[in-house]
C-alpha cells in the first residue's frame, strides 16, 4: 500500500491506498447536467500513463511525427502538454488539503472541472497539489499533480492480485442499467421522481473502447456477434459501420468459466483484470482480443436472469421473502457506445490510418446524429 505526500513539505495528503487499473470511463463526460458518482472506490488509486490536463495544444500546432511518437495516428481536437502520471483518488481519501480560495479552476456549471489547473493545495505549505473534479456530467474525483506529490510505500503490503478464478467467485458484475439523477436533485431528499433509469455510463464507455477494437479487428469485413447482450450492445453499430458480404468475421465472448469458442470465431471479447489491467489470454491465442472491463464482461458472459413476466399472487400470511429483486426498468432508448471514448481509442490504433476506418472517424458526428453513438 502507499500514501501520497506533498513534494514541497512532505505533509501527508492521502490515506493508505492500493493501486488498481485506470477505469475506462475516467475521462468520460456523460450527458448534460447529470450527477455522476465517485470514480474510484475508496482505498484505491490509479495512474494515468499519458499526459492529461492543461496546458493543451491544438492539433494544428503538433507535427505529425510528434503525434505518432505519442501514439496518436489521426487528428484530435487537442493534445495535453501536461505531465504523464497523474494519480486519481476518491475525494474522500484526501487528507491535509484545502480548496484554493477564489480559484475557480474551470467548470462552475454545477461544480469544478479542473480545466484551469490545480484547485486544491497542501494545507501545510499551500503548494497546489491536485484538481478536484465534481462538475455535472463528470465523474467525481481528485487528480493529484504528479509533479507536486510523491508516492511512499507503507508497512502494510498489498495483497496479491486475485486470480481469475477468485475474481469469478467474487462475482462483482456491473449491471447494464442504473438510476441517474440531475444535478441538485438530492436536495429533494432523493425522491424517486428525480431519477430515471439509464444505460450504465460505464457500459457505454466500455463499449466505446471495445467497438474501436472490433472495427480495427474487422479489417473492413462484416462482423457477426452472438445474440443476447453482446448483440444488443454492438450489432446495430457494426451493421451500420461495416459493409455486408460473404467474408464476415465472427466475434464471441471468451474468458474464465466459458467454453472454448468455435474454430470460426477469430475475434474474442475478453476481460481485463481490475487491478493489474492485464487482458485474459486463451491458451490458443486468437488473432484479435477485444478488452472489456471485468464487471461489464462478467454480465455479458453470465447475465443475471430476469423473470419473463411479473410474479402474480401473494405470499402466505407471515412469510417474508428477500431472495428476489424485481428487474430494473429498461431505458427508453437503444444502446449507444460513448463517442468520445470511441474516438480516443480509435485515434491510438495504427489501423485508423486505413482509408475506410479513417472515414468512420471523420464522420463520427454524423453517426452520432443517426443515434449510433
């Protein structure tokens, strides 16, 4: 385990934390005026390996060879000139910090978004050390400036990462639907009328990354995905973005607890370990592996059954039952992958330089208007 301390005076800035992989949805902006929860689970931290945050440079200011050196193979609006290695924690895990008085630090639609630089300082020496993010439609987080903090190991060693079989036993799947609220609705005592059932933002972010990998793996051929949740999430976009024809590629789920896919399946949707970030790999490697967050993959692979119709009748007098939760209401719209997660993933795949794939990227706004994203 680790703690983070101020690089200026050495004061402690966090509780004891264990490192996990950076969530796919870490930089997601979801909807408009939506109140999203805390990004990181309490007691954990993650590291952003790429530069992120201000200052930003417009694409026109960046040389093509410089972009390629940074792993970007197609135009983006801007690239960060910040330092790599920013550390994200749950805001409640910070200690010894204060908001910088009078420093707006970007945002203020409903909160802070950190676009103007650090807005949190060390309470001992006043060195700016972090950016607190709590604006609407953003995941609540505290981003520690890698140049202003130091990571120190503590006596308690981290437990060994869970094995795949241990992860399967825990069964922490991410449901596809969840109730969301508009910013400020909690002031009405959390009344049910302030919430609506939506596709999970985590699922939309996971699908955005996976869809980019699926398109790259297709090599411009049709991709056939299985029925069920996988088809509901990916089929509509794949059918619209890829041509039809007899040379289709087959994609399927693979991972711990699943039987080996058929010989005709060349694209495998596989889980990533939530702590190490490593992708599950079959004993006979497939040509293409498409990564999914473990919680989303687990639901896709082993979906929770729902009753086909509501149960009728009543229980006998005196009998209490707590072994059944009614199915969550379904959202009112079809599933859409997150367009910005899709974009940020696709521009970092070398295959985006293929003309057909670059055309999809260039027409992303039109695909959004058509409801594919």
